[in-house]
C-alpha cells in the first residue's frame, strides 16, 4: 500500500468511528418513555376540543393565544384545575373556554405535565413584550 492510501484509510476509519460514537451518545440522550394512558387521553381531548386552533405547544398550533408548552410550570396545577372547572371570559370575544370535569381535568393536566417535562432546550423563546398576570386571560 502506498503512503497516501494508508492516510486515506486512517482518516476514513477515524471519521466513521467518530460518527459512530456521536450517534451512540445521541441515542442515549433520547430517553424513550412510556406515555401514561391519562396523558394519551389528554392529548385526544386536546385535539377533540380544538385547543390547537388558538394555543400552541412548542410553537406548533395556533398563535392567537399563549403557547402552553410550560404552562404547568408557569401557572401551577392548582391554577389550571380551577381554570378548567370555571373558565373565565376570553377577551375580546367574551367567549369561554370549554369547561372540563372530573377525569377530563386529570387527563388534560397529565398531558400538559408531560409536555412541560420535555427537554425543549428553552423553546419557545421568552416573549419580547410581557403582559402583567392580572391582564392575561387566554391561558
């Protein structure tokens, strides 16, 4: 073998081994988890109620209301449960969110908690303009 062929072979092998190591460690970070049945039911409820028409999760969905990716962290489960039981009027339409009851609240909270726990690398970014909490009515 020529000297250049040996170098070519060494560089190629090093590159392949390097990519294999990167792929291996990327797969380790994925951490597949089992979705609880309550969370799956919450996602189904999210779709059936049409929540994504106004709200987004991780930037995907509607933009006329707040992104709910981290709503459990921001508001807390107690606030959300109260909100689902007795939804306030939404401005400017003066409509109400559909109310939820019993198991539906548990399912929606489990779904939103699961979404909140996803490592989203700080996405979506913080809004450029913040609204005082007492003025927010669309969560």
